[in-house]
C-alpha cells in the first residue's frame, strides 16, 4: 500500500489503498476521487487520455483528512449494544 503524507492532517490515497473508497449507504462503494472526461472533450484527446490512464501515467488520487478516515473506521465497527 502506498500512502504518502501531504501534511499532518491529510493522507494522499491511491486507488487500491485502504480508505480510497467509502460506503455511504452500507451497500455501494464510492471512490473518493476519479478522472472524468466530459462529453465536450475532442475524441483525439479522449483517446490519448484513455491510453495514458490505461498505461498508468494518469492516476486518480484523493487527499483525505485524517479525521474522515477515523470516522469511516469507527462507522465500520460492529454495534455492541
């Protein structure tokens, strides 16, 4: 797992790192970051971007506050009531 610190309060997460996805409704996993190509993007640029993403030259990363990761971890703990 590659986790690099950008400051004391944030972590930079890459796809595949624990915490890159969150589960807002206990059913679906949502990535914290993604690359979006708009419909207005010319086809030749779209093809270059798709190629660069597939080759790993462009990656989605998320800068996540530590407190969000802590709250996510606490929310996943089983209820002991």
